[in-house]
C-alpha cells in the first residue's frame, strides 16, 4: 500500500514497433486502472538490451514509448512514468534475486524462444521480478503471455519471505477480459507480435488509416461466412475481440449487430473501429513530442520519485540478506 491505495506496476519494452496487441492487451487497461491504484509504469529499456539494439534507435523508441504512455491517457503527475535504466535499484535487486532463483526455474521460461541466449536473456524473468517487487506492487496488468513470468515472481517473493519474514508484497496478475490475447491478422493461431516478419499480421500503433483498413480487409478468416463468436472460427473470433475492445461492446451484441451480414461488411467495420481509437492517439503523440521541455521534466521528476520508493525496498532487502549498514 502507498497511502490508502494499492500499488500497481507494469512495463513495456521499447523494442520494435508497438502493436494493437500491446495497446489492447496492456496499455488500455493501464489507463482504466490508473485512478484506482498508485501506479508505476516503466519503459523497460534494460530488458531491451537482452537482444542487440542500435543505440540511437533504442533511445528514440524509448522516448516515443514514454510519450505514448502519456498520449494514451496516463497523467504523469499521478502516475510514475519513467525509464527503468534511470533507477539503479532494478539492477541491484535483480542481482540479489538471482541468488534466490534456480537455473531449473529459468530453463522452463519461454522468453528465449529460438534466440541465441546471452545470460541477460536467461535471467530476464528475474529482472522482471525485481521491477515488480521493488515497488511492493499488489497488481501487475499484463497480457496472458506474461503469466509464467508473474508466477515466477510470486515464487521468488514467497521464497524470500519464507526465509526473511514479510519483505515483499506477493503480486497478482491482472488480465483484462477483452484483448488479453490479440492474434495475428494473417495467422489467428499466433499472437499479434511486433517481432513478426510479416507486417500484414500486425496493426502498428502508428499505422495510417489506409494501411489499417487494408490490413483488416486482407485479414485471414474462414469459409463459414457467418459472424459467430466461437473457437472453430479463430480469425472471426479475433476480429470480434478487437471490435469489442475498441467499442466497449460485448461479443454477443456484436454477433447480433452483424447477424446475416457478410465478412465484406464486418472487416471494414472492425478497421474503422480501430482507426477511431488509434487516430486520436497518434495525433496526441505527435503533439506531445513537440514539447521537448515537458517530456524532459516528466523524465526527470518521475525518475526521482521512482528512485525514492525503490530505495526504500532495496535498503530493507540489503539489510535482510546481511549487507553492512551504510555509515552516514
Ligand atoms: P513480442 O511481440 O516481440 O514478443 P511483446 O509485445 O510481447 O514482444 P512487450 O512490449 O514487453 O513485449 O509487451 C508489452 C505488453 O503487451 C505485455 O503486457 C504483453 O503481455 C502485452 N502483449 C503483447 N502482445 C500482445 C497481444 N498480441 N495481445 C495482448 N497483449 C499483448
Ligand atoms: N517481460 C515483459 C515486460 C516487462 C514487464 C515488467 C511487465 C518487464 N518488466 C514488469 C510487467 C511488469 C514483456 O516482455 N511483455
């Protein structure tokens, strides 16, 4: 708890171009939850370098992502929006937690996929645990793909508490009802991903309206011809999910709305719903990006705020594990 509010932590990597999946699965929920919780939203740039990055590109993307958090509706006066690399406690706590995590646990994680693995990528879930535990977060809104990392975070926290007493809050995942897993428009069996090599499978948050409409018109569906919300029609089910997440409607409402109408009508309707969500977001990013001094002040003030809370937990943990006290 911070004051009378529970604490929320979440983060996104500044790697690749953000997709509609990132927005509907994560960012949109962040905004909904931001009034109820004391929130920390990080641009997790330290996670990004587990895969080789061009320094100039990473710096630019990190700033765009931070701007996007604000553009999406997160007020930086009320929410702590900051770069992970500006708060040294993340790395310091990650080191300590590495010593409380088993190789076997990390071997079971899927973050490597088919990538050639450096030690940073291998211990990536421990850095994520450190992010969350550092702020004593009660809740962590993420897409379903991050569930196993959340489970590991809870295991590490419970293990540590079991040895040293109640040091960490054990966090809960928050998975949104709609948008938890947005699938590729070209292959509804795969999640929409910013690392997909086929750009037609993903809607990027910065895609212009024509591109968005074109991608939806080309979306892979089936030959059933009916708009029904069921697993046998994964392409249509995904489009219904996207439509619901963008309009606030429920799936059965959408099925009724499009009863007797074909895919040729439904696909552009989904495209339009997406454009009406993304266009204002894009305009706001552009507008905010022009105000360099404002964004700089957000970066500075929030890093200081995050550092303050991070240090409180870190000092407690350092003491528990037996590091010598600082002499003032
Ligand atoms: P990649 O697509 O390259 O695997 P990523 O988009 O999963 O990367 P992040 O940027 O760290 O990686 O993800 C940020 C958030 O977006 C996470 O909470 C994740 O669960 C969510 N997310 C990502 N893709 C989707 C998707 N297709 N549907 C719903 N949520 C998603
Ligand atoms: N691993 C996450 C990004 C991430 C995160 C976090 C999410 C890093 N640290 C802490 C929630 C809380 C991802 O790749 N989606």
